[in-house]
């Protein structure tokens, strides 16, 4: 017999138990006769569809034991309990049964004298309710199996994607590193021809050599940017307090591409101290400053401002310019690899600089963004955790 489909009968009086068992068996219902609630409690863990109890079995000690078993059921389970009583719904036996069996129990009372049709109908109704519980259990099991399968597949896909990314980054680093040497040789030969044999070359030949040199230089810049991206993406970083103003002044004073335009860059202290990685921050802000100086309208002089504002336990550092601006529809894509705003396509660049900024900020636990309108300048920001100094946060 399937123990999950059986009715446990707890009836101390032998005649009662046999009569109830015979009536239910005649209706095709499987049963298991128990001498008392203590024995029923022992059988309960093996499986039970319905518990049928006569009032004579309502021994207080045994009832408490069975109540503990009922309380220990799975969340989906609420075994129906049918109590056969002689005293009606409000008799002392019924009241004690309700108290001892517990509020969680699915309790139904039927009163003597007991008719076979009433007993069978009551037990069948309880079995139908129990079957619905089994359906819920099976659905929950299917859900758990499906979730486990999905989690396993997600883990496998994540592992596979992580491996692919690592391989691509390693490949990118290798290709970028190996490309630089032949590019420098190509550029060197082109320049040597222009310098040493310029008088013997036709204008068309000079133009082609100039283009070769320019293209080699652009490819070298592209490989440098790819190397920078892979260093930011793969290198180990240790976060520490970084004084933003001090770091920016060093960048402006030391980067060749920024020195000549340093008078166009205005810092608005205080800029605060962030929790970051010095080399990654230098890479971020050198790229942002170079972009701010480059993307200006023809005939206009760039003007760049850098300021910071607190954001709870974080600091947002903004690089603002008065240049060409960026259409709102393109502001998300420009942080992707090799992506550039349509209005900026004619200007020199590799399309990797902002991808480096985004990757570096994310690896430091920060974020990046831009606020702009086409033709009205842009405000690129990097937001990082505020660092603590001597156990206290530095205010800005």
C-alpha cells in the first residue's frame, strides 16, 4: 500500500477500529489501524493521507506528541484530522482535541451515532484536500528541480563566458604587444624615405609615404589603447586613499598631451579623497581630460573645469567642458569598445578611451556617466567610495 494514500485510524476500542476499517475498505480506502495516538505518531513519518481519531484516543500526553508531529510538517503539508466524538462540537473532548492537536491542524468533527455514508464522505473529502496538497508538493519539487537546473546552466555559461573573456583579453594583449614593433619599423622606414630621399621623390610618392607614416602612428596609438584596456581589465589592483586634487595636478603637469593646455584646465577644490587605485585613476582622468580638450567646435578654445560633490559615502568627480556635446541617444553607447558619437567621427581617436574609463571605474567599485546635450558641452563624471582618513571621512 502506498503509505501516502492511507488513512491512519487511532481507535483504542477494537470493535470501533475494525468497524471503521471495514467501512472504509468497502469504499476502496486503504487504512492502517493504530492502538493509540502514540502509535499513530510513529506511523505518521512513514506517510499519511488522513488521520482518523476517536475521542477515546484523546489521551493528553499522546495528543501532545502527535501535535509535535503535525507542527513539524513541511510548509506545503497540512494533514487532515477527522475526530469522531459523542459530545458535539463544543464538548470537553472536542475542545481538548482542538487545543491539543493545534491550531495548524486541518480538523473536522463528526458526531456519533456514526453513519457509514457520513464517514466515507468525510474521509473522501479529506483525501481530496490531501491530494491537492500532494499536487502542490510536486509542483514545488518541479520548481526546485528547474531552478537547480537553471542555476547549474547559468553557472556553466558564466564560467564559459568568463573563460572566453579572459582568452580574448589575453589575445588582445598579445596581438597589441606584438603589433607595436612592426608598426614602429614601418613608420621609421617611411620617415627615413621622406627625410633621406625627399628630393628624388615625386609628390604622389611623398603623399603615400606620409599616409603610411600617419596610418602606422594611428595603429600604434590603437595598440597602446588596447594594451591600456587589457591592463585595466586584467591587472591586480589594490584600493587605497587617493587625494584627487593632488593626483590631477600630477596628471596635468606630467602628461605631454596636457602640459601645453594646462592653462585651459581649471580645478575647483576641494576634490576630496577617494578609495581608488592610483594608476587606474590616472588612466581615467587623463582620457577624460584629453577628450575634453579635443572635442571642441572649430575655431573655439577649450575650457575644462573639474569639481567634486559628495554623494552620501561616495564622491562624484566631474570633468566639464564647453565643447561639442553629445546627443542623449548616444550617451550610453560611447562607453563601449570602439564606439564614438556620430558627430565626432571626423576627429582623431580610437574609440577605446571611454571604455577604459568605464572598466577602470567598475574595477574600483565605482561608476561613470555623462550629462550632455548636443552643442552644449559635456559633463563626464566618475563616482567612487569616499576614503577615510585617521578613521574619519574626509569632507569636501
